[in-house]
C-alpha cells in the first residue's frame, strides 16, 4: 500500500509555501518505508503520527539523523549520501496489536 503522511501537504504549505513532493511511504508489518524522492530542505519534516518509532536506517547504509517529537518527525541524511533517485528510510515501530492501526495513521 502506498500512501503519504496525513497532513503533509498542510504542514509543508504552512511552513514553506510549497506542495510536498518529497515522496511516499509504504509499509510491511512493523516497518514503514519512506521513499524520499525529493528533499524540500536539508531536513525532511513530517507531521506527527500516533506511533512511536524505535529506529531509523537508510537502505544504502548512510547514517540517518532522526528525531520524533510531539511536533512531528524530522529526518536528515547528508546530501552527498542520499540516493539520486529514491532514498529509502526504514522506520521501525513497536509491533501493533492491529497492523491496520499503523496503516491508518500513516496513509
């Protein structure tokens, strides 16, 4: 299933005046995969979600700096270490009793 974080357009519109063309998210079990196709700034800022992420890693091995707060999720990867086409960041969530809860919160 492909989707985007709810409120992402509103978040970016309010904060930068641009339509969010950063990419999309997919999921499998307790993993969320951010497919970052375009970096609107040095740090990708996404709106808050109910789930708590335990870890983040980049598929190409690049170090990921990330922070989740009540204000949202911030992800940074050095510009020289981003994939030219699709930087994929894997976020791990503590297993949900219902995997559907995770899906509803992120799509």
